[in-house]
């Protein structure tokens, strides 16, 4: 497989939404939400492309620690005083797992956060994914996962780890 990360465009939003729903179920969002995030934070939004097919994506943007945006809600704008780079969605299709796709993505996100003066990456791990994210250097932090389900874990990682 020769899939590579490339910047996402609003035209990718339908494929991103389809992949998110297939892999995340109710955690998947609507295409218009992904299109909005791409428009608000193009440098934080990436697709793992195998030719024309989107087989993975990362939707991320500046935000506030321990206060992730509500699911299924448009943002309108980004906060001017963000203190974390929030990974809203990171999804890799089963066919691309085992290719170290996320390990290749994290340095890109670290660089973006650094350019914005943001010292922390943050995410909500669901469905038992907290063990995977812990192997990537993320540490569970108390709070921050309210409204994301009983198995949701808010996690952070210092940029550059």
C-alpha cells in the first residue's frame, strides 16, 4: 500500500464522513461539519489517500484543554486563545492499519501545533482506543470527556514527544 497523508480539502468531506461513520458509528459526523473544520483549520486536516480513495483522515484544530467541542455541532470559529491542538477525529480504515499511518501523522501535527505556539495535543479516545493512544505518548487526564460516552477518555500529549 502506498497511501500518503495529504492536506484535506472541503471536497474530501463526503468521503471523510463516510469513513467516519463506517469506523466510528455514532461518533462519525456529517460531511458539513468536516467541511467546516477543514475550512477553519486547513493545516490541521489531512487525509490518508491511496490514489483517489480516502482510507484515513485526521480532523484537528486549535482548542481549549479539557473542554472539547460538543459532538455533531458546528464551531462557527476557532478560539483566539487556544492552549491545545485538538484531534477531533483520527481514523484509519482497516486495510491501512499496520502501516504506521498515525505514527507518520503525529510529527506533522506536532509541527503545526508548534508553529501556532501550542504545547499540547489532545483527543478523546473511544471504544478502547486509549491503549493505542497511550502507546503514542498520550496520557489520560481527568475530565474533558463528558458527553462522549462511558468509555471515553480525554488524553493529552506534550508536543514533540
